């Protein structure tokens, strides 16, 4: 045996090719036949389109056979029912792989056949709906999506059809908006993004958004609420009450911008919550009030304020900032003075808590995704259309789950500090 192996190798004989499966043989045969007939593999009259038509019709006929209990022209004379085939009807469906395909759907005499592979009134196959929802979430209008399908897939998908597809998520959105929330959150970040809505005339409308961080470190978009006019504390009251009615009874920190009246609103809904001014908002507004050529120097002088070990050290750093820049940028100093009471609370807590509240601004990353879709769209025909678009953006966040995993790992040290600092309010917490 050894000699045979050696001889085989020395003579350079190759191993026999692995036999192809029946499916591979069939595919190769069809491709060879198509090429012999001059038939393209793709295109309006290509092999793939004809295969799609053949497979769908074969599956529909198999379903009809199962429905009736007998093959075509093979009904038993003594069968219980009288239902039989009653010809076919033509139907055009859209496939994201081959475009429009015309198929013959079998009918029965009693008209109670309910096909599964291509349901009644179904016009699209595969992932067309998901493509439409994804494009809508990126800010494309119904007309642009319709044009996209015509250009890429060679399929006719009207604006009305696109609108009906996106309207399918309205029920899902309503259920998501009213779902129960956890009873306690470590932090809730709140902010509003402004969109243009054409209601008689184009006007800016605030869409209120909230992100909660659970006690397990999971990031959760709590809801979207459409308001009227400009952002106001009065409407925030409705938003916070809605979250409380859905089960959110306590939150350790509420991080927000410096909107007038908002701390009082938070105190009315969650008396034990600590209202923390968003440091990122405060820094952004600081540089907005200063000349760009002074930004580098300002960065060095502002940093000791929000990295101070305590409130007293932060106040001293603010006094130094005023001495250096007060004469040139008085409005910037007033900005810090007015926000001071809501800025300093996080300085009293563990460095891990300070780090996540200061540097991990969850609502900003969400708003950047919202603004990207809004900029692409320009304006929306209705308030519902705006909410639908932003909900689809929310639904498409982090499809692989890697962002959520990184977020949880980043929050773990802070959650340990939260569990110690707020042990009396931590559900089921041990005594530390």
C-alpha cells in the first residue's frame, strides 16, 4: 500500500475531483443551456428572472394542491368537497434581485385559497420593505426612494407604495412609545432636536428625546415627543410625566441643557433626582461666544473648572477665568454664572460618575444621527412623518450590538459607584 502511495505521488497523478451535488449539476446544466440559447443570466428576460417565475409558480401550485388535497385533474370522484382549481390570474411582484416578475397565481372555485409564499395583495418579495424603511430613516423622501428603485432595481415602486410601506411602522412606533419602562434609571439625558414641518407654512418644531441608562448599563431611547413652537419647560413637564406614568419612578441624575425652568420641572416629577447641566452644551456655548483665534487659550483656562476636585476649586477656577477673559467676553462669564447651580452637583461625586456624566454625552450622539436624517430631508409634510423618520433612525441604531456592548463596559465602573452612592435607592441593593 505504501508503495502504491509513493508511486502515485511520484508519477504526479491528481486526486479525482469531488463529484458535484445534484443541485450543482442542475445549475450548471441550466447555465449551459441558457448560454447555448444566447440567454443572459440577468436582465429583464434573463435566466434568474425566469427561474424566479418558475419557482414561485411551482410553489404556488404546490400550495394549491395541499389546499385542495389532490393534484391537478386528479380529483377523486368520491371526495368530500367539490372545490377544484379554477384557472389562474396574472400578478406582477417586485423582487429586489430581478425587478418585476409576472407570475400566474392559481385560483380555486370556492375562492378560499390563501397562498403563503406570495400572499394576497402582496406586491413585493424579499427585503424590499426593509430597504424602503432604511432609506426613509436616512432622510430620503418617498419620491427619491421611488426613483432609487427604478434606477437600481429596474422596478416601479410608486411614492404611494413607499408611503404605505413606511406607514406600517406607525403601529410599532405607538407600541414602542407607550411601552413600560424600568422603575429606576442611573441617568436620563434629555434634549430636543428641531425639524421643519410644512403645516400650511414651513415652521420649526421641537422633537423631544430622552435616553436612559439602566442599572445594568444598557442604553435605552425612552421616547420621542413632538412639541409646538420652541423648546419649553412646560412641554418637558408633559414628557417627564409620561415617562413616570410608564413606570419610571426614580432617576439618580437628569442631564439637560440650561433651559430656564427645567430644574423645577424635574424636581416636581422626581424630587430626589439631581439636575445636572450638560457640560458638553456648556462648553459648546462657551466657544460660540468667543472668537475662534482665542479657542486654544480658552480650552486651557476652562478645563480646570469642570475637572476641579470640588465645587470650591471650580469656583476659584471660574474667578481666574473671569479675571483673564471677563473684560473681553463678559457674556461667556455670565453663561457660567447663570448655569453654576446646575453645573456643580456632579463635582460632589466619585470620579467615575463624573467621567460618564461629563464626557459620555449620550443624547449628543443620538441627536447627530437625527440631524443627519433631518438635513438630508430638508422638511417634512406632517408632524407624523417627522416622528416616523426619527423613529426609524432610532430603530436602526447599532444593528450589530457592538455599540451597546462598548457602552455597557464603559459604564460598569460608574455603575459600581452609583450602587454605593445611591444604595438606599438602588433596588435590591446590598448594604455597603
